[in-house]
C-alpha cells in the first residue's frame, strides 16, 4: 500500500505510554489477571472463543472475566491522557494515514447520499484500556465501541495477524481498521442499535445469525473503502487485494474455531465463515455501492 506523502488523521489518541494498561501478557501470548487466573491464547482472542459457547459479546466476556459488570452504553470511563505530540513510530503513522483514507471515503459516500459523516476517533493502547463499552483488552483484537464512537487497537495485534493467523501485509492491516470503521458507519446508520435492541427478544441462535449479517456488512463497507481509495488515489499495490481477502478468510468463524478447538460449531458463528467474509469484502470492492452491502435483505450470504 503506497501511503508515502498521504495525510495523517488528527483523530487518533495514543495512550500507549499513559500507564494503567496492564491486564495482559506482553503481546497476545496470554491474558493474565482475569478472575484470578490466566487464560492462554491459541488464536486472536480468548474472549471470542468463549463467546462461541456462552453467547456473550467478546467485550462483555472480557469485562466480566476481569471482574467488571459488563458493558454499558452509559459508562463514562476515566480516559488516560493521550500523548501531546503524535508518535512517529511506523505503526502509529500507518494507522493515522489509513484512518485518514477512511475519513475521505466515508465523507464522500455520506455526501453522495445527502448525509454528513461524523468522524470517529481511534485509540492506540497497550494491554487494556477503559472504554464506554467496558474495559477493552488487547486479547480481543481491534474493536469498535458504539457508545463512544471509537475504534480501539493494540498494535501488537498485527503480530498475531501475521504470525499466528497467516495474514501478513500492510493492506491486511489496513483492512482491519477499515472493517472497524465499517461498524462506525453502521452505528451512524442506526443498524447497530437495531441489532442491540433484539438482545433478549430473540433466541441466541437468531441473535448470532443477525450478528453475522452485521459483521459481513462491515466487511462489505471495508471493500467499499478499498474500492474508493483505489479509484481516488491509486494507493493499492499489486497483491494488496489478495492480502485483504486472505485476512478476511483467516478470521472467519470456521477458521478461528477450527484453529482454537479443532471443531466448528456453525450455530455459534457471530462473524461469518471465511468464504462469506471474502465474498462480502469482494462485493464492496467490486461495486463501491453501499446499496450492495445490505446483508439483512439477502438470503444467500
């Protein structure tokens, strides 16, 4: 991905050196301090694996394991103070540049539909961090909190993406950010709130099925980001699209479950299969059209 000379977003808060992180082992090799014990990590997130069996949102799961009370949209966290001067390490610069490309794409997309895009913020953290959705942990991978309209990422996740999940490449990393920003778009559209309103009103299997549709739509939105970024700026190198498709494949529910537990439990899927995630990213990339991303109005995912 050719980002040299591209602008950097001003909407990134770097709290990696603010202290109060902790909560996890260095990198993503293990998670300490949860419920007095330690949970080893075979894949990207112990909470994701736990949610397959218990039907709990991974963010809620990690918060409960660490002694918290679950997520709450009304929670106002004590935010650590971000660095006053933007860090110049390659990872931070990369994130700011990628986030800037998402801002350009979605401002244009919303304008085309007569709307206004409210920019999200992104928090770089280490180990763990307070969020309006509960305590976020590095072990869960990057995530979006609709209650504070922020994307959260511990850059050590990219080591996991490359080394454990077999998804190397800078465009694979950019896809991860674009997917989380896709959830922000859903939040602005009211889609996330509609799904959350179903909690407790439908069976867990039905809720999981709707969650899959939400995640696949975010993948499709990530595909739109790639399409529009390439059309407007030509930032993609040969092989970048394949990097994104490979990453989508590697983090499908079936692939993660097979790696974590040696078997697949389809009724517990919350993000979609590898094939589905690839298909919907490709659909967004091919069309560049938000109308083509309506996963809630199609039978064939």
